[in-house]
C-alpha cells in the first residue's frame, strides 16, 4: 500500500485498526483489547496486520500519525491513538455515543 491508498482506507471506513495480527487473531495484548472493544461496537471494522512489513508500516503511518507504537486506531477518518486511548474513550462512553449506543 502507498500513502494515498492508506488515506483512502482510513477516510472511507468508520474504524480502521493497524495492529499486530489479523481480525479475530490478534498477536499482542493491546491489539486484542482494541479488537474486543470494536467487536462489540463496530464489528465491521477494518483490521490491517502490520506484521507482514512492520518497518514499512512504521514509515508509512508516521507520515499520518507521528505515532511509534501499535495498534493505531482511526475512527471516522480521525486518528484517536492506541489501546490506552481507545480504552479511555470506551470507559468515558464516548465510543458508544459515536456508534449510537447511548
């Protein structure tokens, strides 16, 4: 994928997760936490496994997020952070509001 393709995926999907592992098969605890949250809230999320080319994804995503760890989560085209940020938004009820669950 090039930067334009990545931006298109981010802008045309409600939730995009760049993480370690495949959808339903996370390969790290943080990715598992994030997948678990979105399995409940927005099961149609897009999961992109960065393990096939971690250095390439690091370089590509750094042009968008300036973030060095994974997962990196985009919600409605906006970068919201990693697992800690997603868990905080869930605890505060913000994610449920965004998906009309409140």
